[in-house]
C-alpha cells in the first residue's frame, strides 16, 4: 500500500552545518536585515542594459546594495540570493 511502512523512524536530520540554499528573490524586494548576497544587476538604459553578477552586501540601515568597501552599487538589481554566514568552526579540508 502506498505510504504505509513498518519502519516508523523519521528520516535522518541534515548534518550539522548543512545549509539549504534558498531560491532567487525578485529585484523589487530586499532582505529584511543586513546580509551578504549574490545579486544580478543591470545598468540603466544609457549604458546599453549591460548586466553583471556580484557578491555584495545589503545595508538594511541605509536601504541599499553596497560593495564590500562600502560604496553604493549604481545599478538596478534584477534578482538576489542571500548567502549563509561563514561558520567559524569549519576546518580546511
């Protein structure tokens, strides 16, 4: 029978540190907190609509995308994905 089993164990948990990557969020939305993201940007029409992808920071206080050195990104976000925080206890393998 479909869905019935004698094994009542619940599936195994993900290993500690296992991260689930979220999907792409639309450019018209922003993260609700400061974080590091991968973002696809497009320049305004005067620059022929050139696009680029960068790892940048969302500054929730200023409400803008910034390069890691603090300068604002002067382009329109098309989509973004938040990156998980770097774990301090990760060993180099």
